[in-house]
């Protein structure tokens, strides 16, 4: 876009007036007296001065217009700069307002983040406490169930041991009677029961006559432990192991105490002997 220029005044009217005035002065000089009269000389001088003024006046007017135009342009530029400064000030104010708003929002975000973090920490703590309580409760329930199962297991082991003791006593009585058919039938019945007991982990064991007494596996029928080495003469009630763990030692008669013990039967020994309650462990002990 082209820059605006200063307006130019029309010069031809002034030049025309200058020519007219110079012509009038020349006529007065030619047609006047010789020498010229004072009034004629004054007219010639007036025409010359007026013509000179008409010649100079358009240039002075143009110069004044240029000066005024320059001043106007300077004022316009100053006003535009002032407007620009005002715009810059408004933009700075807007930026400051935006920064203040952003700062407030960031503070709110930080506060909300802290609250969320504290809430999450509290929730995690509550959840951990809940899980701990739930685990403790579950462990308590499982412990009770395990204890119930162990008690139930001990009860049915006692029942099975009693049954096997009575079966052993019947077979022992058949052996004393000397009736071969009865001995065979009761022997087969005893073997069948023992085989069924072995399938659930309950294994009976006895002691042979002449076997050395072992306090870990054998128990005297009269309840009197030998003071030194002893030899077994007879088994009055079998011992039992459950899954490799000793449940009850075998009830035996010792050779040096058989006469004192008399002829006690296996049934009598089984009735007098209490089978201990078994607590099943994960790692079985060697019998």
C-alpha cells in the first residue's frame, strides 16, 4: 500500500495574479509621467510587491501543508503506538489473568491429588486390614475344621482299632480252642479286616515269641516296664501305625513275667487298653 503524501495547493491562480499585477505595474511605468509621479511610483512598487507575494505565497502554503501533514502523520503514528501499547498492556493483563487462573487451577489440582492420594492410602490401609481380618478369620475357620477332622479321624481310628482288637481276640480264642475250621474262618475274617484297614493307612503289627523287647514299639500287658533287656513271649494285642506314625504299641507278655501275668486273653487286654487319639501330621514319623 502506497504511503499518503502531503496535499499540493494549486499555483496557477497565484501565477496568474502575479502576471496581472506585473502587467499593471508595467502599464503604469510606460504610460505614466517621465519622471514618474510619486503616486505612480507607489502604484508600480505596490504591483511589484503584490506580484512577488503572489509568486511566493503558493510555495509557503505548500510548505505549511507539508509541515502540518508531517505533524499529523507523527501524531497518527504516536496514537497508533499508544494504541499498540494499550493492546500490549491488555494482552499482558490477559496473560497475567490466565497465569493466575492456571495457578489457581494447578493449586486445586495439587490439592485434589493430595486428597486422592490420602484417600487411596486410607483405602489401601482399610483393605489391608480387611484382608488381614478375613485371613485371620479364614485361618481360624480352617484351624477349627482341621481340628474337627483330626478329632473325627481319631474317633474312627479308635473304632477301627477296637474292631481289630476284638477280631484278634476272637482269632486268639479260636487258636486256644483248637477247632481248625473256626481258626480258618476267623483267620480269613481277620486278614480281610486288616487288609481293609491297610487301605486307609492303618496297619497292625505284632511281636514274635523270642523277639527282644523294644520300649518304642512294645508295651508290657501288666504295665510294668522291664528294668533291663527282656524277651517277648506272647503278643496279647497288636500295635498299630497310621500312615507310618505309631498309634499304639503292641501289648506283649515278657518271658520273665509270664507266670505272674497269668493267662490273660487278648480280649481282656484290648478292653483294658485305651487307644490314644491320633493327630495326623503332614510329615509321617517312622514307626
